[in-house]
C-alpha cells in the first residue's frame, strides 16, 4: 500500500538521482507519526484539562511511587526542563491544587513537590486513556513485531541522542 512518503521519495529520486534518499522511507514516516501521536496525546490530555507539560510533571510524580513526591530539581531533571521552567509549571499546578510544595524536611533549601489526591486521580485517568489509545494505534502490528520495532527505535534514539550530545560538546 503506497502512501504520501512513497510519492515524495519517488519525486526526489527523479529530481535528485545523485542522492540516496532511502532514509526518507523511514524518517519521514516517523516524523509524520510523531506529529499525529503528539496531536492525539494533546487531545487526550485536554479531555482531562491538562497540557502535555502538566501531564509530564504529574506523571513523573506518579511514577515515583508512594508518597508521590520529588524535589523540584528532581522533577526538572526528569522532565528535561530548567529549574526556572519547572518553577513556572509548579506555580500553575499548585494553583490548580494538583500538587503541593513544601520545604524539604532535611534541607530547607530544597522544595519537595507532592502529588495531591486530585492530581493523582487526573493523571491516572489521563494515563489509562493514553495507554488504551496507543495500544489501539499499534493493533495493525503483530505482537512479535512490537518487540523488534521497540528495539530498533531504541537503537535509533540512542544513536541520535549520543550524536546530539557529541556535537554539542565538540
């Protein structure tokens, strides 16, 4: 079954026969899939009155396990944002009573962030819907193909991540 990427690749092969455009076969499809996945995730989060970055913070707290708390610095590191960005995100989540903030018991310079019962209910519901939707998206694939695909994507991501960090350091 041909798709838009096949047409794009064919056109580039015709117009630029000097270039190997084979990477487009995979990466253009991944790019389109990432866009669709982002839109679907945003819609799911919106149904739970969340934005992606809010879900990310609540999910990091939820995954931490009971008592569902981390320092603001740990949250920033786990969600790949700066401390200033995390402060802004926590302001909104605190105002909505989805998290609470308190000085760390042992080190008053640190702020401990805790998931509230309401925050836990919301993130649990959003995550359950997310998993169902993403499972449905994968139904055309055979169960045996999923592990291989996950391994292949893990390798690509690790390579891209190490390439990106290597280019920054040099």
